[in-house]
C-alpha cells in the first residue's frame, strides 16, 4: 500500500470552529488531492496541489483552503465549519498528473459538524 | 446531467454469478478510464484501467465504447469477497489529472 496517512481519522466539531485535516505521504509524489465523499454524490475534488506551494481549486472548493509547505504534507482547512461540511474526506496522491496515472488514496477522515 | 453516471444499485447476486456494471460519461474529450473498488468505510483502490481494445484481469473484464461514451465492467464467477462498491472513474485530458467519479454501484454477493 502507498504510504499515505490522514489525521485525525475521526473528528466531531461545532459549527463555526476552524478545523484542519492533515495528509502525510512518504512516497515523494508530486501531486496531492483532497476529496470529499457524500451519499448521492460520489467523490468530489476540493483542492489539489501540483508541487510545494502550488495549489488549485477543484469542483467544490468554497469554504475550504489548503496549504502545502513540504512535499510530504497537504493540509485542508475549514476556516469556519458548517454542517454541510459533514463528510468523509479523502486525500490522494499521484506521481504524475498524466491521464494514465493512478491515484492512491489515504484511509479517510470522518468529520461531523454539529 | 452528471459527468459520470452509473447503474443504480445495489446488485444482489449469488456466488458464481456473472454481473455487469455500466457507466456513461459526458465529456467526449476524456482520454482515460478506470474502475476503482471501495470496500465499506474504506478508501477507493484501483481495480483496473480501461483500454480502448478492452482488457481482462482474471475474472474481471472492462470494455470501452468511445462512440457511445460507455464503459462496462464484467465480473465472472462472483466471490463473496467481490462484495464492494465499484466506482467508474474518468480522467479528461484537459483536466490536469483530476478524476471524475461516478456515484458507485454496490455489489453484494451472497452464499
């Protein structure tokens, strides 16, 4: 299995509080991604990174920010959590962004916003 | 219309059955296609890529029809361990490596 960890694995928080999720990889892959998975929607891309300090928005980026100060770490921040952000969050990595490259996923973080 | 659409599930089949999943995609410029498998409360994992000529990996066969923008996955001789959700995934050549996921089709193989 690819060396990807996510922390925390579970979190319960209250509306309006800031939350930061961490993705850590040991594969030295260039590309990292944050997705959320909700019933009826499948996986949707939030933000992605194509290098240190290089990030871009995905399909559902509103309410989220990211940072990547090191190759191995990609942080997802909810500045002020809302109940609509209750979801399962997956981090993924890939060596290249080429259309044939495989993305490897971390174990996920279950976030509940009350 | 969703970019990637899959058969609604769940599919409940007996061991040994053959089951087929279908998927359609809307972006005719899409270049790469995949099937991922996701076990309950786990992360998605690549099952197989889908090539234009069709490809087979053991009991699994994937087919692509570009003209109809249609992808299929056939599972022969179903095992209990095949129970999972199967995700159809498309990667457009102009989307910087971003993957578009279908909602998934749940398969339950019963003894």
